[in-house]
């Protein structure tokens, strides 16, 4: 079965990420700078972002020939954990052309000639069923208007026996993180942010099986698999 043929119109938040080059570039520079990301994580979300980098670095251990979809990829922060000559098929998909240009630049700097940047809506992925062995999604689901549908799309395009892993910002981790989340939502930077239980429901409803989840402040790390 092919992917959805017609994408819905971008939400206000999605349109902000598409058209606001300064926002996209600044956000990407910040998440790729460990000192900046560490300070931001502690102050805003009460989390230790070293967990994020360690979680992302699992891509380094994937064997040659593995097909990976990174969505929404942002500017390619997961590329920090990749090696030249890894022999992967790696597709970085995002709705923002600015972010995809940053993916291409990051891949070129790191000699990652196997990375493909592809414009795509996370809620209507243009890929066939079972196209990828692994789907990764770090710090992106809270920026899409219908994250439950995006998770179903991830489940659709991952192969039976494949893995979906990543992170997402969640509510009810504390007073201060929730106030920052309210602010970023009002500024059209974040879209749908919910408590952990609701996020876990997205994956269950998509037919995925939990391997591991962990919360760190207002960030939930997840790993799920699709039944073989």
C-alpha cells in the first residue's frame, strides 16, 4: 500500500517552521550545541539532554544495509551520531525546506553521502508500507498538528519486526516546564503536547509494542517494535 496521496494543509505551527527561517536555523544550532542544549534542557524542561544524545547515538550501532527514516528530522541532529561509510539507507524527512537544507549541509560536513533529505508531512508520509527497518523521531512529534496520526504513519512505513524510537516533550512534568510549554504553544513553536499516558496511547493505537520508555523531566524517550 502506498503512502497517503494528498497531504493536509500545514497547521499554523507547521507553517511557522516552513516559513520562519530564523526560528528553524536558531533551533537547529541550539540542539546541535551540547552546552546550549544542556542549559536549555535543564532550565526549560528540567531534563538532562545527555540522555537525548546517548539515545540518538544508538544509530551508530546499526548494521550496514539498515534502512532508517528520521521524521521529523529537523536540521539533522541525529546525524551527529552517524559515521561516514556506515552503509545505511538514511532518509531525513521534514516539512521545512530550511531544516532540510541544514540536513544536507550537516551530511556534507560529516561525509555522510548515504543521507537523503526529503520534504514530507509526518502525518502523510510518501513511502510504501514497510519501507524502513528503523524509524527515529527526536524532539519532533510535539511540533506536528496530529501526532497520533504521525505515529500511525511511522508504524505503517516500518517493517514487521522493525523499531520506532525517539523522544517527545510531554506535559505534567512540573509547574515550570508546563509554563514554558504554554509559552511555546502560544508562539506557534510547539503544537500538540500531552501527558505521558496519552503519548503512550498513540503507540498502542498504532499497533506497536513497547520495548522501553523513560521520562527525564518533560521529555519522554521511547522505543517500540512492530510485530513480525
